[in-house]
């Protein structure tokens, strides 16, 4: 009985190391299943234009940036630079940077213009080949969000910011009719 087990033991002793080496080699040549491009992002400070705001508007914008999430639509927050109050009035996320500016110029729209009510915040959008420009039209202090064309779902970014905007920037009495 001992002689019939010897070939099985030898085969096992040889097969296990061969299988382990083969597994390591196969694993080493496999493509990663996860997109690791997020590790290649440039997350250096973003140079921004800082709006000039009244003290009342500045308080609302500071409240917005103080409550801003660390990630929006899976995009990490980036620091901003551009002068005094840059980090108090402007947010940036991802690479290329999505930039949200509190205290932007208000947009004038027709009462029949298409607006988008997303998570309690009403937006008007304009776009070109470089991306889309979204501006709140129902807030006392307009918030403008520039979303580069590389992002296929800009609404994900807006939804990520809407809760913070709704909680910190007061609703305007002059909101367009489509915002209710």
C-alpha cells in the first residue's frame, strides 16, 4: 500500500509549487479590474477668479464652502487660489477641475426658459464644446458651476453640491416659475 502512495506524493509535491508559480505569473499579467486613473489626477490648487461680495452675500458663501463635501460625484476636493477669500467663495473638484463659484453674476432668463430642479436647487444651463455652465436661479446669491466636457454626467456634480447649497444659500423670492 505504501508503494502506491509514493507516486501521488511526488506528483503533489511537484504540482503545488508549479501551480503557485503559475498563479503568481498569471496574476502579475492580468489587467487591473479597477480604473486607477484617479491616482493620476492633478490635485494641485486651482487658480480661480474671486467675486467681490457684500458682507451679507459673503456670509452665505462662507457657510456654503464651510459645509462643502470632500467628494462630489466621486471627484476629490481641490484647494483653490486666486486672492483673498478664494477658499471662502469658490470650490473645486477633480481633474480637470469642476469649479463652483458662490457669488457669481446672476443670469437673466425668460420666464419660459427651461430650468432644472435638482435636489431642491433650481439651475439654468448653457453649454459649449468646452463643457456646461450651470447657475442657480432660485438663490439670493447665485452659485455658478463650470463642468468640463470630460464629465458625461454633470448632473451628478450638481446633485452632490445641491444639499450644501440648499442648506446655506437662502432662497430668492424672485425664483422663476419653473423652480417650484
